[in-house]
C-alpha cells in the first residue's frame, strides 16, 4: 500500500516538474515577443519612458501600425513576396518532380553521378556562390528584377528531390505501363498521372520552400536593393534607417511581418511539422 | 514482330527525348549555381580582382595567407565558435525537451507549437526582437530588475565582452524548436512496447533513456550536430541586423559580404569563400564516413 502511494506521489511530482520545465521554456520563448507586442501600442515618448513590461496607456493606439502600413512599404513587400513565392513554388516543383521522375523511372548513363552531385551540391553554402552569380546577374541587368530571385529559388534542392523520389517510388511502375499501353507519352504519364498522385509531397515541399523564401534575407538584400522591390525581410530591415529612434514603429513592423507566418502556422501546423521532419531526415 | 520492334525503337527514342527534355534545365542550374561559381572563385582567389572590368594580377596564395594573418579575418573563426557552442547546447536542450514531451502530457500541442514557432519566424524580425530585448531598459533589463539582479545589468550588445554571447543566445532561441521537432518525431516513432517492457523490468527514466531512447536517435543527433557545424559558419542575419558585425561579432558571412561588396576586394572574398567551402567539404566527408550506414538505410 505504501509503495503504491509513493509511486503515485512520485509520478505527480514528476508531472509537476515537467510542467515547470515546459512553462519556463514557454516563458523564455514568449517573453521577448510580449515586450515587442506591448511596444507596438506605445507612443514614442511612452516607449522611452516606460519599462518594456509596462502595459501601453492606450490599447487603441494604432498609429504605429498605420505608419508601418502606409509609409513602410509593407504592402508592396508583401505583394512582392507573394509573387516570388508563387512562381518559385511552381518552377521548383516542376523541376524537382521532373528530375525525380527521370531518376525513378529510367535508367540512363551518368544517373548515379548526377545523384551524388546533387548530394554534394547541397553542402555548398549558398551564401558564397552569390559572389560570382551576383556579378553575372548585375552584368546582364537582372538585379532588381523579381524573376532573378525566382530563378535563384527554383533550383532543385536535395530535400525536395529525395521527397519526390520517395513518393514516385511508392507508385507502381504498372501504373505507368498501362497508360503507355493506351498510347500515353512519357510526358503525359508524368503530367496527367504521376503528378496528381504526389500532391502530398508537393504540399510538403512547398511549405518548406515558402518558409524559406519568406524568411530569407540575404538573397533579397543582394538582388533586390531597390525600395519598391523590397520583400518582407528587406522592408523590415530598412525600418532601421528612418525609424531608428522610433522603436515602437519598428515593433509594429515586427508584428506585421510575423503575423502571416503565425496565422499560416496555426492553420497548417500539421503540414509544417511534417515538412520539416521529412526534410531533415532526408537532407 | 517487326511491328513490335518498331514500337520498341520508337519508345526508346521517346524515352531518350523525355530524359533530355526533363533534365536539361535542372542540370544547367546545377552546373551554373555550383560548379561554375566554384571554379571561378578558385581562379579569382589567386588574384587581386576588384570585381570590375579592370585588369587583375595573380597574387599566388597571399589571399589565403591574409585570412590567417589579418586580425579582422581571423576573428571570424573565433566568432564562429560561439555559434558552434550554441549549436551544441541546442542539441542538448532540444533533446531534453523532447524527452520531457515524449510521454503523453496535457497541452502538448500548444507547448510544441510555442517551442517550434521561433524557428519559422523571419530572421530579420527575430534579430529586431532581440535588439529591443537587449536595449537599455529593454526586456532583459526589466527582467533583471524584477529578479533583483540590477547590479549585473550591462550594455549587452554594445559591449565586445558580452556581444557574442548575446548573439549566440538569439541563435539558440531561434533554432532549438527545429532540433526539438526532429528529436521528438524520431522518439515517437520508437514503439511504446519497448518502454512498457522496460518499466515492467523496473527500469527508471534514466535507464530507459540510455537503453532505449538514445540508441534509437543517436544517428539523428550526430547528423544534427554535424549540420550545426556548417550552419555556424554561414550565419548571417543575426549579426548583420543586430550589430552589423561590430564589437567583434563579424562572422564568415558578414565579413565575406563586406570584403566583396563594400571594399570590392573580390579576390580576397573568393579566397574566404573557398575556405568556407573547404570546411563544409571536410564536414561532409566526415558525415558520410561516420553516418554511412544511416545514409544507406534512409535513401531508397
């Protein structure tokens, strides 16, 4: 009887300890963000004269948000980002699935080398190749062109490639063969039959891509220096100049830039987790 | 029979055409975005190219020697070690959190979401959040006042002594959620029967971890730790937005950008890039040797 009691006690202490740990972590994650959220409703003077955890005087003070949306180019940035995401997802999905299709359906000379090559290429930090690529792009006038960055994002990445290869491998070759018997060309087999069957993989690959593009700062910073070609990262970065003394405006900017990710995450949580776990293990 | 042969030949032709059609653009990208720039960087790293059309001269290996001879260049290895340290601490923390969350616990969905969210937050936004956090009277100072530690308040990122720790902490804050998600996912794929059997045998939590959990995830842990080495070199957003490389916080990436695009020392920047590439290459070879088994299992 006593052992049962102490066992029970032990589990409840353990449980309490677990919650204590988790709540501490939650606090560490949320605390810096709360400060930003509160600051976004404060006036300039209020921000300078109060501690970061003091609640704003007026929760209805949307002036900072107004400044961000009207003067901060955020709307242009959002539109540009969506444009880039849209085309990059289409192109990279096409290229990745085409390579995966060839790899899983055909035998041809050099296949293994190309495969190894993709593996090796994935280890080249992208930050360095831009030293050369940027010069080329500048030379042919591709700087400040949204499509230049779409091209950069459209290359085959190893994570998506392995993901698609895995999905294609799960589909029996008999499916292809019966279609070919009925007179389908290889291109039609790929386009009409296989592509619709790997939809879950497309969703997963696109989610990783979207997150990457939305958060990438370096590429856009380099290739799209013009104000009107800003994306979310660079638009926010450029707040530092004109608003460097108005942190409450910057705070509103941080919230506005992070909100779409937050909303997207809440709705697509399951896919986001799946995307990143699949991606990590394969990559 | 001849008909079938003809059909077979036609198909063979069609097959070849499809392969060419499907692979030509991806392969062009692969060459253009990897081999071509690397070859060009190898070449220019031996010159004093300024990035313009002006003529350049061969300078031998002096650009490479400069990396180790120049204080501001050498410093990047030192800065990188802070992020490397943070990357390793990240593995320990996320492993610990994954163990805590592995067994059913109420509200686990919300905890998981909150721990993971910083990872998908915009890097610039995160850097700015922490600029505010480390400001005088910012979040950190407020917290220390509440806890009665006001005597220890410092100028955090304006001070070379604390700057890199502060920045590495931001890196940790942003990335813990990622490795946590991976570890948790891997742990949850371990059959629950193993644990049931172990607890019947009277194995405690630590014994369960060392006997069941760790052997099953050690490959992934090794893989993640290896990748964090490469990541610690390429770090850019956090130092660039928080300090712009000041106070000894310049990393390989920020220095590379500055050397090339601000000072137009392209030859020098190329040598640094090759250096980064060499480190990444060594890590890759190391990874492939150590985790060969894992690779063979997971692909195909």
